């Protein structure tokens, strides 16, 4: 029996070492599926339900969340964030404060937001894929546990550019087409408008909603 345990332990060690080598060499790690493609209901309840349950305990343990909205006035995205805020408050009994962060937002406005705090920024500023985004700026000020959720609108026939095929690490522009391709085999089974969620690295979640 001990040999079996030692065998499993050795296997996990080998896998861990291989992953570290892959990352250190810059080999692209594809996005990780979190919510498989599913139909979007008219009130977006299944999106809010899926995200709130799949991101547990991350939602509970994070001091704050950075939301990447493609358009702060997009009613659909605002509704989904509001639904998730309501579910969070009902589930954990804590009131969420939402702060819209722009280039004009002061460090004091960021740091004075009491946890749990959700910061909304433009979609291309929410991720940690590059060091100069607003999400990274907030992280330096807050120095606390967080993750990001970025909204993406997509079409099923989206093509993947050659530059995305050759990248060692996916950049923000390639997350969308590569993720849609990875989810395509599930999308083919759905006739209705769909959504799905994937993760890249440990901090960045991407919520894809079909146009």
C-alpha cells in the first residue's frame, strides 16, 4: 500500500516539475475551462448562478475583485454584475461596494474602499497579463488578495490569427479567439445564444457571452 502512495506522490512531483519547466520556458498554457458553454436565459440568472457557484471559495476569500466591462453603460453586463452582487450579499451577509476606476481615480479612493470591494474598469484594463493595467495599479495600492473577471462578447466563427498560434504566452488580444476555439466543440451542440467562462493564470477569469 505504501508503494502505491509513494507512486502517486512521485507522479504528482513529476507533473509539478514539468509544469514549472513549461512555464519557465514560456510555453503557452491554454485557458482553463471553468463553466462550459451553456444557453443564456433571458434574465441572466443562470450566468449569475454559474459564476457564483463555480468561483467558490474565491468569491468569499478575495478582498476585492476587478471587473473588466467592455462598456460601463452596457446594460447586460451591468445587470449581470448587479445579480452577482445580490447573490454575494445574500450568501455571505456582507455589503459590496462598487467603485468605477478611471485614470483620474486617486489612490485614496482605491485604498479607502472597505472589503469586499469591487472595482470596475475597462475590459482591457482588468487583467494581469501585462504590468501596466489598472488592475495591476490597484494591486500595488491594495496589496491584498484579489482576482479579475473580464467580459468578452464573441461570435462562433471567430478565426485565430497566426500571431496567436505562435505566442509563447497568450496576450490579452489572443485570449478571445483562442478561448472561443477551445470551446467550439461544445458550442456546436447549442443552438441558443451561449455563455462560458475560462481562466488564464491564477488571477484572470474571462466571461464570454455570445452576441
